[in-house]
């Protein structure tokens, strides 16, 4: 049964809920039903006033978590990959983001962005907005209307930015406080604020320290970028010569907490990984972006071995696709490419990357007590996925083969329903 928050209390007592090997969240499959027509999940998950019918070839997966995505950059998705990070930001990204001073423009784009993400199966997204507090609230309103779960950040930028896309320190802090307050006034249990210094080039130490204080005093999530591109790392070295490395800049500011997620981390050093592991700070792996902006190959196995929690991010528009399925495939490709230059290297397999896309993301966002799998007591964020292909399947597929098919061959078309907190949100798209 489901309580008022959509928490399932009986999920794992059902014989068709299959607990898979340690690294894999549970998935619900029609496997136990073979030989029967279908089964209603309506009563067990409370997901529907009209019961959910799980047929052979269908499964319920935990919803995808996009641990790093820039909502205002969607109009640029697929464009501008002739440049690498710092030139790309100046040429394509900052001019587009500056346009969100116009709230009508923001409202129109953000409504479409949230629909696109939900239809791709992202039940929990960690969004960057822009520096504009009013427009950032428009994103929050779209998220609440559509019924998505999200962390939303008004971006902070006070140095080294274009004149028309910059804030003073005072403005940046005050606008962030008022953004957090107004987001909380929306009183949606699905939406939370995330403190969002863009990166160490766009913010000075004074601002970063003030933002870290704010996050600490109000127990807020934090997100930023780290060690994505070699030119960026060089620039940070020049700006913060008293710090031994990039992670130390954020650590001195007080930004590395157990509720902090850092995007990319492609070129992190061993010392930096040790600090992240100690602080409980996570990394959002963004493989499509790392390729399109030619930032580098991120060795996720190395991060995991160092004890760092990793989730997956689309990083639109650094990455071209809002689909975590695409990020899953890119993460698998990247890991194999890493293995080509390392002896005895074990690339990530599809089960491990599926974990990154669900539980890994939930942990990276410090939301794993609420979502990420179907453990009893968690809220029901799920995808109803159908992979029926009777003409091409020589044998009946077992549970893991069904999952494998979906991850390698599936698309949005295979996602028949999307649930957030037990509520179908498919009508939003
Ligand atoms: N570093 C700072 N800002 C950005 C951004 O918007 N996208 C990416 N990929 N990296 C960044
Ligand atoms: Fe990014």
C-alpha cells in the first residue's frame, strides 16, 4: 500500500520484485508472471487509481537521476561543439544564459525543458538555472506543475564574467537568500534549493565562503563544477596560487560537504580524490559532455575505488541529449575507451552504470534515503519500461537480459509510464 507520500510499504514482499546482485537496485519484472497474462500492481504500489498492469516484457525500474543538467542551455543542445570549455562558455553559453533576464522567455523554455526531462525518464534532476532569481523561480514553478522531483540552483557568478552576465557579491548572496526563501514558500515536498557557485573561475573566494556559510546555516545542497578541462584547471591554478589544487579551493571555502555534488572531475588528482572521499562529496559523471567539449576521458572506476560516490549527468548543453539512457551508453563507451590504455583494467559493466543512473545519482544528491531504488519506505519514483520484441528474441529473455536490452537498445519509446512519488506524471508530456 502507499501512504500519503507515495511510499511503498510492501514492495519487497512480492515475488515479482527481484533483488539483483549487490550493485544493482531492485527492478520489478514480469518474469515471475510468465505463463500468466499480466498482474496488477495497483494495490501493491498504489501507483494508480486505474491499476498498473505489468505484462511479460515489461518491467518497473527506479526513475533515472540526472545529477547535473543546465535547464537554460537546452536551446543550445547539439550546437557549439567546435570549441572547448572556456571558449564555449564565452561564445555560446553566457550569451544564451544572459537572455533569461527575460522572465517570459525563461517561462517558455523551462516549461519545455521539464517536459523533455520527464519524458526521457528523469524523475529527479539537479538543475542549474541562471543568475536571475525570478527566472530561476520560473523553473521551479514548471517543475512543481509537472510533478518532477528536483534540486534547483540560482547560479552565482561575480568575477571574470561578461558585463551583462555578472553580479556583485552582495547581489549574489541576497538574491540567493531570497531565491531559497521563495522556493521554500512554494511548499512543494519535491523541490529543494541547491547553492550553485558556477565554478572557481566565475566566483571569488569571498563569495564562495559566503555561499558555503549560507548552505551550512540552512542545511542546503551545494553544486558546482570541478576539473573538467585542462585550460580551466590552469586558470584556477593562476587565480588561487595559495591552494595546492582545485579541490583545495573549494575546501578552503567550505563548499565540500556531504551534500555537495561536483560536475565532471575528469582530471582530479589522488590528493583531491582523498579530500572528496573524506568530506563525503560526490561527483556527477557527464560522459557525453566530456566527449563533445573534448574535455577528456573520466576514469570512473578510479573515483569509485577512491571511495567517491558517483552519479550520472547529461550536462545539457555540454552534452547534446537530455536522456540519461544516452549518458549510460556514453559512460559504458568511455569506460571501455579508458581500458584501452590501462593494463588489467575492468571497464564498468551495464549493471554498474545502471546503478550510477539510479542509486548512484540518489546518493550523489544525498537523496538516497528517499529515492534510488524500491527499498521499503522509500518514495515510489519509477519507470514502466516495455521491451517486447517477440520477433527478434530467439529465447525468452531473463530479467537481466531485459534490462540489458533496454539499456543498450531502448529509447524513450520504451518508457511507457513515469511515476514520481507514486503519481503518474506522463500526462505532462
Ligand atoms: N563550467 C562552468 N560552467 C559550465 C557550464 O555551463 N557547462 C559546463 N560543462 N562546464 C561549466
Ligand atoms: Fe555543467
